[in-house]
């Protein structure tokens, strides 16, 4: 079997939700839609306080290419446009909507049954689709490679290598037709010859189901991968599936590949076939403090506390509430924070599985686990060493900019050193230096 | 906000840290405890062979190391880290490389030197260049050679020792020495009639003529196997070390089995050369480090006046670690050589 160097095997914890089908939930009393939800330029509001909006109506937009518009996920009245707590920063300008009873949706008419390529790209952008795996990179940008970088292969990322999360797994089983349709659309846009769907071997049901569905497709193949974290990292997935190595500082399109997440691919299909903008997504709610772990389809902008209430509340006091997976997700300080397009899960964790206990941190003992497990071949021990004294130049010489922030180094560290903290600090300082 | 809500939010104070949020669960302390545990079989057997003397040496060595570290850190207003068990491990290792009959004050000085000069002056755990236990021993060897070279429990190369081995010998009087020392004397023509094969069984199973931790190579190997299986130590260093010793011993026509089992080689290769802090951190570096150790050990064993070479080899190679690490960085994903 194909395998990448390094990596680790965190406990899966997927049993709690793996066999639970995706459920809808009730509407919260308030929907909070941050205008910053993706990598790139933030949106400007198109509506103002007191306006009535319909579900699917565009409420935020910018002219910048690397960006995606934002739509209202409900119909209702705009209560305020103000700064609210945000899952990845202290606060962000957000549109606060009080949902009404009727929930009227604004339907885009599909007058063109087989739109041309530029039209599809336009639809993807207008639908506000971004990478749903977590990074939230605007999808239409990925679908617009420059002429000199032709893309021959599309890889659909069905690895879901993060612990706890099962939302991609459920979608592969429950929405396989949309997934395959989305895949063919992406191939069409990029004029790619073939597509691979990469799935880890801990999801045999999804593999079998998709293999049956794909019997008549010659150009879409399932690639079964040995379970290992961080297989879902774009660069590693490309290396494992195709043997191509994305150059340092480069993009997948440099080696003729575009990678899309399962959820994103389904969203593309929905946007093109049904005119549905990205206003909801599937998330996994799990963790030892959640009474009834579930896979849910939720409106973008639903606060965490409402979602947790729908899962029976907390069974015990959580120590951490995380948005995303346990290896790369963001710890939250406020349960009023809403989910955004990139949120793949809500985890409420307790107990000893938690890392980074500042009371138990020791000095680095040079055990080399971070080096041996780094999938990129970095020496993370040096980032803590040089980061602590602010030597950014040396950090740069140790290739810190190539770090994918998968968190493996901290996961295996017996000294419980917060490597990712030093790495992010170093990266931002090096970028500041480059700008000035 | 009303009172009830306030209470609720107080009850749900959430911890915020950078990712990752889960952890594999093996701490520095647990690693130290595993290494200590792996040394316990040989330690207990040594207690049984050497009786009270060994108990005194081991207990006093650990006690001195822990107290030195704790008192120093208190005095310097540093966080006291004796809870990580690294000082206990240093104390145990130091005791295992001392002769069983050394006087108590030697042990105390050794323990103090190991922690102070070997570890704390560099900044404590993680920052020391040299293996602390070996620093302790080398200071003792240089300061009180008469104790370190003669306080054996029962020299194997003696009448009583040979009787123990079941080997008939015509030798009347032999100076007290270790098997390694005897072989050196053989090469120099000071001694004759002893074959290395006499010592195989004793070195493997029960060797009363050596340091406390050299009492049984087999029990050391059992402990080492546990550490290798648990992936606490990397196989590269011991394998390259022992492999190089085998190759060079063969070239110099020495007895391979004897030279593998004799002296502190097994203890050094598996438990001291593999010390995380003072050994190479990169995989390629570990190979170079291991080969270097083997080369120096054989060189010193055959061409120097020193009867024991493992200790010096490790200390010498400790000096090279930063340089080796610098030139053996792993290949970074997506970076091509020309770039």
C-alpha cells in the first residue's frame, strides 16, 4: 500500500457518530453570520439593520478575486450588523438575523441545463463555495488555474483523518450521487483526464458503497489508503495517490492536480444543479462531554450552544470546546460563537486526552519524536528553541514556512511543548518581515 | 446578563490553547520511569549478588542526585523538577557504573558532580552536553583511581574467581582486575593461559568482577529489548555501536563475543549512548554517532592504557552531537537539492 513518511495514529474516536445518519435541527432564535469566513479579502455587508432577507440571499460581497460572497442561511429580519465573537479571531463584523416562521427561500432559476465552463465557475463563485475541509479557501480560485499550469488529475479528499469527525464519511454514503456529479463537474471545469477519490481504509462501508456507484465510470477511481494522520493534508494526499511532490512554497496545480474536499464537491453539485448557495453544511458534534453525539446538517451562523442543546447538552462540564478536529481545530472561549463555512465539527472534550497542560510542560529532552513523525521532514524542536528567543531568521532557515501545522509534533511530544504556537508566531513574523 | 446565566458561564469556563487538543499520553516522566524500569532486573540481581554494599551505593547515589537537583533549584529559585525522575535515572546509572565496594563518600561526590557539573551548570534537563552519570564517573576515576579500579567485589581473574567459573588454572596469584583488564594484560604479555571463552558464561549471566551494572549482560539485554519494543530508544544507536565494535574487533582479531559482553559496552550502548539529551537527534545522525562510538571504543580498548573505553567513547561522541545534527537534517518535503 502507498504510504507517506512520518505521521501518527491518534485514536479515532469515530464510533460515537460513524453510523448515525445526518439529521436536520431546529432553527435557533438568532443566526450570526460573520463576514469573514474564508482565506482572502473580507466581505462588505450588502444589507443593513432592519432589512428583511430571504434564505439564500446574498448579504456580503467584495470585488477581490480571492474571496467568496456570503448568503443568508435563513429568511428573517436583520437585527444588527456588529462585531461578534468569531471562532478564529477575537471578533468579526457579523450580520445578526432573527429567523421568521415561514422560512422563504430565494430560488435561483436554472435556465441553463448544461452551462458552459465559465458559467459553472461563475456559479461556484456566486454560490460562495469555499473549501469545507477547514481551510476555507475560495473554491473558484482553485478551479481557475493559469493556462501554463494545466491540471490533469482531480483528487477528492475523503480521508477525514482527524479523530472524531464523521461528516465526510456520512456524506460519502448518503450523498454519493451528488459527490460523483460534483466530481465530474470539477473534471469538466479543469479539463482533467481523471479523478481519484482518496479514502482511508478505516471507512470500508464508504469505500464499498462508492465502488458500486462508480462501476460505470472509467475516469473516476477510488484509492484506498492506509489510515494515518495527516493523510488529508493536500500535499501528502497528492504524494500518496500520484507520487508527485508539490514543490516547497508551491500549490497542487504546480504538479497538475487540484484537491477538493468531499463536502465542497457536493456543494458544487448542489450549486450547479439546483442553484443552492452555500448556506448550510454537515458537521459532527462529538466528544466525551456531549450527551448525544450526532452528525447534523446546520445553517451557517448557528451558535454552538444551540447545536449542543440539540445534542442533549453536556453530560459533564467540558474542559475545551473545539471547532474542527482535535488536531487542527480552534478552542473556543464563548458558546455564543456561530459555526462558519469551514467548521467541520464541534467537539466538547474532557479529561486526559487533552494536550498542552501548562502545568506538566517540561523542557525539551530531544527525544526526536517530533522529527521522526513530521510528515514534511522538519525539525519542530528547533522552532520551540528559536521561537522562544525570537530568532525568526534561524526558524526560517529550518524551513518553518513549509510547515502544514498538522499538530503531529505536539501530539507526540512527551514534554507537551506547544510547537504550533511557536510555528504560527514564527510564520507571521517572517511574513511581516517579507512585507516590510 | 442575569444571575443564572452568569453562574452557568462561570461553571463552563473553557480552556483555550493552540491546537492540537489531544495528546498521545506518554510524558517525560513516564519515559524516565520506563528506562528506570528496564534497569530494574539488573539492579535487583546486583543487590542479590553484591548484597548490602550495592544497596548502599545505589540508594546513596539516587538520593544524592535528587537532593542536589532539588536543593540547587530551590536555591536558584528555579522550578523544582525532581518529579520528572531524570535525577533518579542519573543516580541509578551512576551507581551501576561504580564498583560495588566503593566507599560512601565517593558515591556522594559522584552524585553531586553528576548533577551539578553534568547537568545543572548547563541549564538543567535538556541542555546538558555530556551524559551526567558519565561526567560523575569520569571525575571520580581521575580523582580517586585507586578506588575506582580496585573496589571490586570478587575479581573474576583470581583464584576464587576461576573456581567460580569452574576453570582449572595454574596461576598462583593474579592482580585483582576485570576480565577486560586481564585481556589487556594478556596482549601485553603480562599474563598468559587465559582464554576469553572462559568468561562468556559469567559475563552473560553472573559476573561478580565488574561494576554493579555489569553483573549480567543478559538482564541488561532484556531491559533493552523492552525499551526497543516500546520505541523509547531508537535501534540505530545501539545497533551501529555494537556493529562497529564487531567489525573492528574482527579486523583486530579479537574475540568478538568476549568484547561485546565485557565491560560496560551493553550498558553503555543501550542505556547511556541512547540518552536523548546527549545523543544525535536526527536518524542519519544517530547512525554516524553509533559508528563513531564503536570506532573509538575499539581503538581505546586495543591501543590505549585504559582498560575501559565505553565511558570515554560516549563522552567524546557527546561533543560531536551538535555538529553531526547540523549536517544530517532530514529532507524537507518539496525541497529539491538544487534549490
